[in-house]
C-alpha cells in the first residue's frame, strides 16, 4: 500500500470522525477539495480519494453544483456513542501520546514561535477572526505556520500525523474546547502577544503549560467516562519518517544499512544475491534491485559485474556517492532534518528516559559506549545514547518517533567520510565521550541530556554545512536556538 493510500485513509478517518462527532451535520457542506488540501497539508488527489470513499459509503454526496454535503443523519445519542467508541479504541495511544507531546514538541514549538516574523504572527492572529473556521482546521493552520518556520519537512510530517491522530478528533469534541480557553481567550493568542513583547522565557513556560493542559483535558474526558467498559482492541500510534513510508525499497535499503552499520556485512564483503534477498524478505526481485540502487547511490555499496553488490569501506563512500541523484539528495536532507528534530527534543527526552530506566539499561548504554571506545569511534557516542533512548524511553510514542529518526540518521553515511582525520576527530569528540560516561556513572540525567543536546547541535551544523557545500541549499534553513538561549 503506497503512502498516498495511507494518507487518504487517515483523511477519510478524520472526516468520518467529524461527521460522526456531529461537527458536520446532515445537509451541511464540507470544505472543497482544494480547501481541505491546504488545511491538511496533503495533495488534492489524496483528499479527492478520501471524499470518494466517504461518498461510496453514503456519508456524503458530491456534485459540481452544490459541492460536498453530509448525507447521513445521526441522533444525539448516535453522536455520543461515536465519541465514546473512538476514545475507547484510542485510549492507551492517546494518553501515551499526550504525555509525550511536551518532551517531543515544546522546544520546537517555542522556537517556531520565536522564529516567526511579524507578518506571520499577524497571519496567525487573523485566523482567530475567521469565526467560520472550525477548531481542528484552525489548529492545523496554526501548527503549519509555527512549525513551518523551522524549514523541516520531516518535522511537518510528524506534526501532521500527530494532529490527525490526536488533536483533530480531540478538538472535534465540544466539551474539550470549553476547557482550552481562558475567559474566551485562546492560549495561542497569548503566545503571539508574548512573541511581540519578546518575552521568550514566559513563552516557553506557556508552551509547556499548553501541552500539559491538553494532556490534563484528555484525562478528564476519560475520567468522565470511567464507568464505561473500555475492554476493546486498542489502536496504536504509528509514524514513519519517509514521505512515502511504504515504498519497500527504502525499508529494505534501511534494513540492509542497519546490518552494514552493525558490521554484519563488513567492508569488502558482498550482500546476499538479489534472488536470495527477494526470497528471504518475501519481496519482488525488482524491489531488491531498487534497494541496492539506493545503497549504491549513497556510496555505501557498489555493483561488481559477475560478483554482486559489494560493501565499500568508509573512506570510499563519499567519493562513490552520487549527489546528483534527487533520491540521494532527499535522503541526505532527511538525515539533517532528523538531527534537527533530535537536537530540539533530546534534552527533555533524554532526561526523562535516563531518570526512568533500570540499572540494566544504564549498563547497556555504558557497554555500547565502551564498544565505541575500543574502536576509537568517539564521534558515534551520541548515536549510541540515542539508540538506548529509542529502546527504553518511557512512552511508546517517543520510542516510535525516536526509532524512526534514528534510522533516518543512517542515510548520512556519506557525510562520515567527510570528517576530519582520526586524530582531530578524537580530540573533538573525546571530551563528550568522557562526559557521557561520567554522567552515566553518577546517574546525572540532567548533565547527560545537556551534553547530548550540545553535541547534536554541533552535528546539525556540520551536516547542514556539508550539504550546502554539495548544493543542497534547503539544509541552510534548518533552525536551532542560539547557544546562549
């Protein structure tokens, strides 16, 4: 199933939910396909397919003359049952996600506000004057404005996925909306005022408070219905870092890249044959060939006539990487964007994780760092810690997101061979390594998280700088807080 099929299912599900929740009633018009495309940040083709499915299932009617109208008619009791059923099926995932929002997004949201121009702040404020805009549509536009100022498509895809899974249905329940505003004043309006007054410390406190308030309001909803049975199959939150997540060539290519990075296929060795991989992975031969093409494109492997696909040594990867291929350029950019997301969230996520794990996880983290020490690969210390976080973070949402981001980092293989010589690398990264080990020994979660954040900031700047030199200009727009903030 291709990603546009997945997206149209998500859009279909949101629109069906809004109809079932009574946001759109019998005979009322829905936004046009073009309007929904802008609101949900997806293609017109995706919206049209979702609308066609709704029409086929008799939720709506579509015509050029009158547009899109709700066909189904629900009673108030039907609407209440729909709301209860949705939140019952999503309970575990929504509570987990709501607890993950602040560590994952608060820093990025604060920086997005801070990076907004006066013109963008005015555009956000004007949205609140459009009384006909529904709360879910208002929120997705605000989020696009705020996070869009960080110039990270990967972040936007994650934000939109979270919105469609959590915030869109949450904001479609009228009683939830009453709890979000204070005396009729939306928290985002207050944040806009703080931006104009440049009260950045207070802005960060308000961003954190808003995320916590969302989580509290969600918990209140479940408390109100606590007497009802919730023993129903649960729907998990899922996210992939790929724009076209289900393109199997990328999934297979990443799986092979992980194996290469772990040393399962050392430099000079050959990957399994096309036919063997196709049989082992239960994919087509053409899919395997496409995956090999991706690995060849980033310079990790090369095809040898009559022999197969050979793994190249690190020192040769950059020279063999074809930076003219758009696919390769996209993967390199997503590597840098993943670093930016991790740099913006790692401080809170790391502190939360290290403070919650058991002694076994701490020992595993130290062992991974010791392995890097034995091979003198100190520049990979941050990766070792991020791998532990992806495995042991206390919330499933964070584990899901960090696992996807960690995998995206591996596309940056060609950048590794553009590093300085080994002696210079060791001098640069050894102090970070010693700090990490010291913090782990003392159980200093705050110290470890601060050092990791500082190192990831350095890594983002390095990756962006190298990509700009290679002509990937989009990397120049990646935004991080100033070091003194």
